[in-house]
C-alpha cells in the first residue's frame, strides 16, 4: 500500500519509510505528485496536520500522513506555538526565528524559561476520512540564553534537556529521534496502525 507524506522534509520521509515498511506501507513524498502547499489556517497543531493530510490525499487519491509541530514557551504564554516556523515572519529562516525567540526572552531567568516541543501526527485513509488517526506527543525542556550544538534544526540549539544539560542540537540523530516529540508521536501512530492494520489495509485495498 502506498502512502503520501504531506511534507517535503527528506529526514521525515526516510524515518517514516524505515518504520512503516513492516506494515506493508510505501511512503512517498507529496513532491512526487506535485502537490502544492496548503495554507495552514488551523488554530491548533491537530487542525493544521489534518488540513495537510486531507490536502495531500485529495490531490493524490492516496492515504496520507501529515504532522504539525512547534515549540511552546511558558513565559510567552505558549508562543510561538503553531507559528513556530514563521515566528519572525512568513518564510523566515531557522536562525531568524531563533533570534526573535531569544530577543523576546531577554531578561527572563533560566528557571522561568520552561518550554516544550509538541507534535500532532495524522493518518488519513482518504480525503474525506471522518475518523483519521491522530497521535500527539510532547518533549519537555527549557530555552537557553545562547545556542549550543550544530545538529537538528529549528529551535534545537536553544532547547535544553535540563536533566542532561545538553541541547537537542547536541544529541546524536538516532537518540534525538527516540526522545523527541515527533519520534514519540510516530511510535504512537505505528502502534495504532499495527492494531488496526488488517482492517485499514483491507478497507483501502477494497477501494483500489
């Protein structure tokens, strides 16, 4: 069974391809079908993930997987949240978003810089699927006053794991994938798909 991934991120594609192979799923990027980007007009991570999955499924006729994720900072009342990728402005780079976050937190003590990454991951059997699988997970940490580490992306260089005193950008990739919000959400999704795999695969194959 072929599944479209509603993202152009090569890292996400590779990870999903490896993990979903035992479930008889071939994961393909939406770019392979020239699917245009969809406006993320939802007011939550779940709403945006559903929008992206539905859009990809509608354009390809295939089941779709999509995620929406970001970082919440308690001292900023949960910002940047769903606007994490465009915090500085639409089309902003990771560095620009990170600089804005540090500027907003200037003067805030380290013990008040608690934050978390959140991820909502959605599996949609077809574009009008009334009951998509939705899995959510989070990753607790705090925001440093200056970046550390060269790995990862986004806000990883300032997202510290207090119990280990290292940032997400200092973690080996495989360890980050097992600890992260996205990694945990993906494991939940795989568990849900394993539980319902026979019913899901049968219903999808009957439509083709």
